[in-house]
C-alpha cells in the first residue's frame, strides 16, 4: 500500500509549547500490539514536546534536520542535530525543544517492551 503523508497538528504535545506537526508513518492500529506511535514530528521555532514519562515502553528520537535541545531523565540539556539519536528508556522522563530559527524534524517510535 502507498499513501501520501498527512499532517496532524497537535497543540501542546505532552504539555509542550506551540503546535507540533505529526506525520504518522504507521497508525496506532497498524502498529498493533507492537507500539503506539511511529511518526515524523516537526517542531517549528519556539515549539516543544513537553516533559513526560514512558512506562512499559521506550522511544528513540532520530533527528532528521534542524537543531534542538533534548532534556533527558536527569534533566541534562543536550544540543542535538541531524543524525543524533535520543533514547528514552522504560520509566524515564524526557522533553525536546526547538529554540532555533528553523524547523526541527525527527522520527519518533514508541514501542512496547
């Protein structure tokens, strides 16, 4: 099956600022029991994904383009760029912010353990 990408705007994603543009690569239904999100996420300047926790699941972010600040479980802030992988393990909290003047694009995959 081939389909065109569709943008789903999500205001205040996980309590973050602004509107995240979420392009689902596979729907929650298509992922079945494996997980609940597989998507490209675009954060415009000033937008963020809020501080939240994953329990019983994990989530890597693969940064495609732009620059952002990843906040890990220990609240360390790390500047991330294209090619970086941010790994969120079971039970951990995290957030990501776009404080630059260009969009930040990344792939997020939330899968069950």
